[in-house]
C-alpha cells in the first residue's frame, strides 16, 4: 500500500505493547459519510416524532371538541323535546281550558291534578325579558307537609339565544318572628339572599328546562307559606324573583 493511500496512522499503547493500524482515505470518507447520514437520520426521526406528537395532541383536542359538541347537541335535542311537550300543553290549555300561562305569565287558573296543585304566581318582585316561569305545580308529600314542586324555566328571548345562570328556590314564612327559611339546593342563605349565588342550581337553556325541587318543612314551629324562586345570571345579577303562595296547599292538608 502506497503512502498516498495511507491517510492516518493511529498508534496506542495497551498492556505494555504498541499497536498501530492504518485508515485509508476510502475507509475514512465512507465512515464520515455514514456518520453524517446517521446523524441526519436521527435529526429527521426526531423531527418526525415531534411532528407526530403535535398531530396527536391536535387530533385529541379535535376529538374533545367534537365530544363537547355532541353533548351539547344531545342536550339541545332533549331540551327541544321538553319544549315540544310544553308547547303542546299550552295549545291544549288554550283550546280546551281557555287559559294560557305563557312565559312567566300569571293568567292561568289554579287547579288540582295528580295530587299536584297548580299555583298562580304573585306579582314578580324582579322580572326581566330573559327568563320566565311556567306551569308551576306543588304537592304535599307527607303529614309533615314537606312538599315537592316543579315548573318550567323558560327562555324568553325571541331569537332563542342561550341563557345561563343559577336558580335558588326558597320556602319561607316571614309572617312570624323570627322568619323561617328552607333553601334548595341546600346552600347558605342570609338576609333574603344566597350567600353564594353560584351554589344554586345551574342552567343553560335555549328553549326551556324542567325544574324539580323538594322543600322540607320545619319539624316544629310555623310552616313555610310561600315559595320564592330567584334566578341569577352568570354575572350575579338577580334577573327574576317570583313568589308563590302555598297557603292553599297547607289548608287542604289541614282539612284532610
């Protein structure tokens, strides 16, 4: 082998002996090309791995958004079914009963059906164009006169824009001293208002939502004779405060 073909001689010492070997120009260039190719492949694979991770996170985010949209669609379908039932009930009352409660209106008459008492609302303390209450019913559950109530919380927006907020239902008797209160959901209630309105029953409606609640009477002493429904916006504004007198229900139970 000529000197021209010899590119490098490496000599190292091991166990007292000296070993040497020669690297030719061709082997060196081939090795260098292999190392460059290997590093390039590693860089490419690293880039591809990062790209795949990004695509994975993007797809997971898209799947999460799709699942959220599907849940919203399911809720809207369910809400639309309630809306149809409510609308059919209004049509029935108009055709056969000659009365129509409407969205938060008080123009329908009271009646008893299925052991439930339909109550006519009192004048609203606070009313807005956002939500209303319709088809309010209450029934006594036991000898203690605990009662269950139900109603539709109706979106009154003409364009059916989604309305969100929180509902607090209060059984009360302010004709006695001290006044007595019972709240649904069971949250802290002071000076005629919930301490934290966001602890109320949350809602987000495009059409309407049925609401059910149970109020337990005090075990001793005066009973609740009024129900107040308080609706707050997500910002904490009191947008509806509607009262219903349940004295008639108490009288019916005392007579029976």
